């Protein structure tokens, strides 16, 4: 295997693992369910996607490259939708944003004032 490919793969794995680390720290440190979900969906998706692309760069088999790219596309299509639906369900269940949140856009929709 080419040394340049190994270096690029290693750098991509480090970048992907760094994003996954930031996502896990965000899940632990952030204040409410919405901020935690944002950290998990954005940074976690980016970290997983970069690591799958590192696999695609490293693999010499077209089938592995195709599956890795399909995995990245799957992450990009499903993570925002699932995060949105989970946030909407959490709000409907009664979890309100923390005090640091300036605008509550769903307040008038979910609980209209009569």
C-alpha cells in the first residue's frame, strides 16, 4: 500500500475520532436535551462520516468503497431527521429548553395561549 494513502487515512481517522470525542464531551457537558442532541447529531455524524471515508480511502476493493460511501449518505440522510423528531417528541413530552435558550419557537405552536 502507498505510504501517502496510509498517511491520509490516519489523518482522516484522527479527525473523525476528534469529532466523535467532541460529540461525547458535548453530550456530557451541555445543559439540556436539545443542546445534547445537537452535539450528538452534528459532531457524531461528521465524525462517523469522516471515519467511513477514511475506510473508503484505505480500501482497495470497490465493494468496500461503495458500502462506506453508502454509509456516509445514510448518516447524512437519517441523523438530521431523527434528531428533529426526537427534539419534537421531547418538547411535546414537556422538556423545555434551558434558560440560555433565547427564542422558543415551538411555544406558540405546541401550547397556544388562549
